[in-house]
């Protein structure tokens, strides 16, 4: 199996107000088509790790690889481009632009990437909405749809550039159990049918138990 994401001895320090060793020798690898979750108490470093893995935070020691390419030390513009093309994000809060339509929200990352024509992007966006069963909402304003629907739109947006991996930070944190279940099933389907890799930080034990692997963190270390 090819490895999509890999870290080698990642260490992270917060230097203010005092020196604090927040991540200690993190070694993980995520395979193509793997659905992994990260669990651990609040403050154990899960979100800090996700920021590093997603290339948003570059202030760390060690190496980060995506599709066998070393990302550590690359300049800001290059990382921004890699992030937009290869990494999809789903957060606890969907961060949709409420004045835009559902379709426009989904198209945004592809317009930013600028590799396809407007028509192609629009077509791709509709395809993603179809996969998620919400194509009938395409022209609705994002402010006019339900919480569960918004999270589906956020997933469609994360998929628009056909990323190598989707990263989620508590993507079901604001959803009831029915909608959480829906989001899990969508992720599972993407894994099984499209070979997408997923790495999801979650507090939801029921969600994590159903994933292929749970990475457990405690005090900045991976303990299992």
C-alpha cells in the first residue's frame, strides 16, 4: 500500500510564556484509502498536530512527507498550493460563506487553484454535491440550509480538488447523533469507493471505534 502522509520525529515547542514541549517524537503514517482517527484528552496536542500535518504550522522539528514529497522547509507559496490541491479540510464549524450559494461555496477552492475552467469547476462541484446527496440544494444560499446539510457542503468543498487526504478537526462536534452517523457513512464511502485517505481528530468514541485505526495521544505523545 502506498503511504500518503508520513511524519518522522516531529517535535513542537511553544516558547512563550515558558518553554513547553507540546509534541514529542511523533511518527505516523497514513496509507492510501485508510480511515484513521486521532483521540486524546483536551490539550494533549491533537489539534496542534493536525495544524502541522496540514502544513498550516511550519514551526516544528522533524520531517513531514505528503505522497513521498518532503514538505518541511518548503516556502509558504508552495505549501499553500500543495495544501489547496492535495489536502481537504472539514472542521467542527463549516466556515461556509453565508451570502454565497451552496454551489459557489463548493467551487471556491478549485477557483483558487485555477487549473480548470469555470464550466469544468461547476460541473465537478455538482458531481460532488451528487455524491453527498445534496445536489438539490445547489442554488440555495448557504445561510438557508440546516446544520447537517452545511457539514455535507463543507465535505463537498473539501473534495472539489480531488485531494490525496481529508483532514477533519471534530467534524461531528456540532452535530446530533443522526447527522454524526451520516458524516461517518459519507467518509467511509469515500474511503471504500474512491480510495481516499482520512485523518479525523474526534472526541466521539462511537465515531472513532468504527474507523480503521485509532491513534491515541496523551501529553504530546502517541501512546497507541
